[in-house]
């Protein structure tokens, strides 16, 4: 019998915690029926997964949750972003459509074909994207109901050297990039992140990746939902492009735990 990996995990934290650690891009899992719609040979696909996966970010979030004074909630994607990318807009608002990387990717990190020309994204959006978005919406609503606020901390990684798909890859690439939103990232959350990650090296702002993830039901509408994206440069904790984690993982997890603690207060 074929084992189908879970599409996502919503892992409970302390009832009084407003924090959700969101880990959308850490998995390499692709269901067999989705794999059949990808044109890459197996070895090439594995290399693409090395480049596109935020390797070990789920482990960073898990270790941070264990170290935090008040355990945050976690929402972890169980499938590769090559199935669907839950952080993209599912429509023409998504700027990454320009390089074939909307909610359903049709191109690779090196702008080569990933899926056949003319692939209809809607079946994958219906099967995976919308249930994920709904569950994340409910997770945020749960924190609002329980604590009166929600703090989404997105946990990502990015390569030391820019990949061809990046639209804004010519800017600074600090050890930790903090992605912000003018509506959902309050100054005190950003300041807390800068302080928490100071032991990990320089922190930069919105370069090479900008913005945050907030479910569309709350996006730009509900200031009780705050959000920050943490992008970790991969050479600080793994052998690139997708190798094993090193001692940097523990240091980064400790910094993320410090941010969780600050956001919880």
C-alpha cells in the first residue's frame, strides 16, 4: 500500500501563546500522482529539490519551540513546494508567475521546464492549496480567539548565491534576512528579531526576499495579526545546496526561541 504523506501538520503549543511558527518549504515529499506530472528525471528532480527546499527549517522550528519559555504553535507543510507553494497568491497578483513559479510551479530554479506547457494548475490548487490556506486561516483565528492576537513567524532559508529564478537577487544577502509587511509587521516585532538574531551575524531587511505570509482573510485588514518572515542564509547551518545540518542549526534555533519569547510577552 502506498503511504501518502500528510499535506500539513498543525502542532499545538501552549494555549496562551499567540505565536505560530510557519514552516512552508521544508519538505521534499511529492505524492506519486503529482510526481507523474513533473518532467524531470529522478536525479535532476533530486537536485532541484536540493535548490528549492528550505532544508532543516522544520528542525529549527521544532528545536526553537522546545526551547521557548512558552511553547509556540507550529504549522508545517508536509509536502514539497513543488506540489503547490502555499505562500503564493493563487491568481494574477503573484509576481513570481513571471518566472513560472506561481502557486503551481511550471519552471525550475534555473528556469527550465518543470511541468508540461499548458498544465492546468487548478486541480492542484483545489486539492492542496485551498485546504492548506483554510487550515492556516483557522489556526490564526484560533490564536485570535484564545489570546486576542496572532504572531506568524515564517521560517525559511535561502542560498548563498542567487539562483536564476530570483527576481530580486542582486541585493544584499545577509546571514539573516527579515521580511516585513507595512501593515502586519510592527516595529517592536522587527526590533525583537534584530536583537534575537544578532548572535547569528548581520541581519538585513527585505533583501533578497521581502514580505510576510498572512492568510488572505486577515491580510491588510486585521492589525491583530502580526507577521515576520525569517530567511536564513543556508551556509550558516548546512552544506549547500541541500546537505546535512551543522552546528549552526542549534545557534539559529536558540535565536528563534528568543524571538518567540519576545513575541509572546
